[in-house]
C-alpha cells in the first residue's frame, strides 16, 4: 500500500497543514447529488441520497475498519489465554454492564477470522485496526511467566490473512484489557513496574509481527482507561472513591486517575523508544498513540465559561498531548490539582517529548462547558478538579441529536474544530483519524430488512466526512461495547445473534 506524505495530503485537502489517515467502516455511494452545505447542518432528519466515492478523497487515502480484542475475539478461555481485568470485571460485577453480558464469546472472531477478513475484502477496505490481547500472548503479563505460542500463532494467522487479501494491519497494543495477573501482582498501571512489563510485551510484538505490521498504536484512549477505570469505576478494573457509592472495588478518585495516566504515558514513551531504536529502521513502520477528545464550547458567551472551556479541553486532551509535546501537564492542571498531579523527572520529560510519529484521534461528540467555581468545595476528584460542569443543552436546545449513550450528541463540526485546534496549539502533528461513530439501541422487534435500513448512520458519516474531508472509522461487525455491551449497536455490518449457532 502506498504511504502518503504530509505534503501529499495537505495539498489536496481543504484543511491543509495536517495529515489525516481516515479509518472508516463503510462508505455508501449514492447517485443523487446534494450540496455539502445542505447536508452539513445538524438536523434530525437523516439524508438518504448522498454522493460519496473514493474519488472524493486524496490519492493514497486509506479506508479501513477496526475492533479490539476483548470486544471481538471471544475464546476467552481457549488457546492458552489467561484472564484480563475485563474478564474479572464483567464476571464479578455483571450489574455494571447494561445487559449483564461479557466478552467470553463476543462475535467469536478467534474462530471466524477468515470469514471476517473475507467480508473486509468484499467491502474493499484498505486497512483493519485490531488490538492484541496481552494475556493471550503473555498469559501472566510478563516474559518471566512464559510466552504463549498459540497466541502468537493466532495473530500471525490473522495478520497473514489480512496481508494476503491486500488489507494493511494497524495494531493496537493496549485497548484496556490488562492481564489480571499484573493487576493482582502490583496493581497494574497504579505501579511504575508496569512500564517495564509493557515495554517487554511491546517488544515481543514488534519482534514477532513487525515485518508485516507497519502501523502501531501503543495505547487506545488512555483517558477512557483512567477516568472510567479509576475515577468513576464504570469500566475495568472498576475503582473509585468509596464516598461515591458506586460499588467500586476500592480506589481513590482524587489520585489514582492521575497516577494511572502518568504510568500510561511513561509506558507509551518507553515502548516507542524501543521501536525507534531497535526496529523502525529495518521494519519501516510508524508508531503513535490514540487519544479520545470531545470538542467543547462555552455554554455562555462569558469570559468565565470561555476559560472553563479551555480547562475542559486541558483535562481531557491536553492531559496527554501536552506531555507528548512539551514534557509536562497543562498549566491549568498543575494549578488546580497541585500535589496530587505526579511530576516528571527531566529524563522522563525528554523521553516523552516527540514520542510519536502520529497521534490517532477518536472523536465522537461535543459538549458545552460551564464555569463551576463551587466545585472547589467538593471532595477532591478528577471528575470535579477542572471546575467545569458539562451541559448538552443551551436555552432548551440540544447541542445535537442525542444517540444511545448519555454523552453522545451528534455535532459533526466538532471534529474539524478539534483538528484545527490541534494544528495550531501543538505545532501541526501528523494526525490519523482512528475512531468516529454513533451507537444506537438494539431493537429486537425490527426485522432483518428494517435493521439493514441504517439511514441515520449513513447520514452521520456523511456529515463528518464533509467537515473532515477525510474518513472515519469504527467497527464493521457487532462488537462488545465497553459497559454498554450488546444493548447498543455501533456497527455497520449487522450480525444476527443466534445463541444456538454461537
């Protein structure tokens, strides 16, 4: 597959100055013409007749799809795999999952990967992003616990099948499914010991798969892992402060999210250094990190809400991009979190700065931000430290169309604004769009034909494509959506679940 340069793309795109490698699950081509201006507004009525094709995008643009291991593979107890924190979380706390399900089977891609790749080929995809299950290749999480050759064989087979079908693999090393053995031994990402074990795991992957994998992502959405795993306990490992009364496994919402992020960043940078010093020259690949960010708008046209908007961006996005570009956390976080925010040594800052070839960006929604100085009197927590109250309506009007998740409102322009902000604030880094999409509640009363008439999703993607002049990606099959599970549909290929068949 041809690799395009920053200059190649920027010359062809309206939003010049940054490179977008879009990963999209499916683009529907229609013959009827509708103007971009008519389609790019936030309306409730979906657009049926649209005109999109590969010719709408620059040469070398990559269309792909993606998944993650726990959401997709199944075979949780097969092939030498040991439990991850998500196996433990879903089995011990099923009430935290909307329909009390788990990823033991998921869509069983472990046994059906050839069929899955065949569907990708039929869709004419260029790329497939998937994550490796750490505990499938290192059951105990570390080299000293032994390498599971069955797990290595599975990923070799998957990668070979993709390459044989002309599909470029993009591999994520960590998509939240930490080996339970490391959680039990030293608390996982709460401990600095995780940095060495992640480095060893990453190097094993580079060594085993790097001759065919040319795109690597170290961490997927470290913000989601820190907030939902350690601030509110909604995701594995399910930790938060006891005073929140959220049935957490233990924890401290005022310190642990910051500590976990600190160690995630150091683990990322250490793995990148290994790749760049030992493997990149011979394997000719690139490596980065995938971050998630909402765009934020001031609720009111006041200086206080404008400042609140800046803090909201800092606490979600700058929390990660600032250390990767400047070697330290945003000043607003240093000012508000104070001693609870860990510090980098001079050597660690040097390690972090520039520790990426690209930044993967996941965008889903935009939120209003309102200044909330009264939160300074609340119990300390990452959830309130920014002194910002999020809002989804202004004067009774929603910011966009609400989807299944309580936080997801459709606001296509936000992805453009976020990209332009990144370009200006962070010196125009190379950006890959790695996730974007909507979820909807499953409606079991619908027929197969009705379920396949997914007009709203087509409309959603078109509007974002307009604002990006790029492509977007989310899963192509029916995957296990973290803490929402099979109640909610993010997907572009409909899967009929028949338990007797599975």
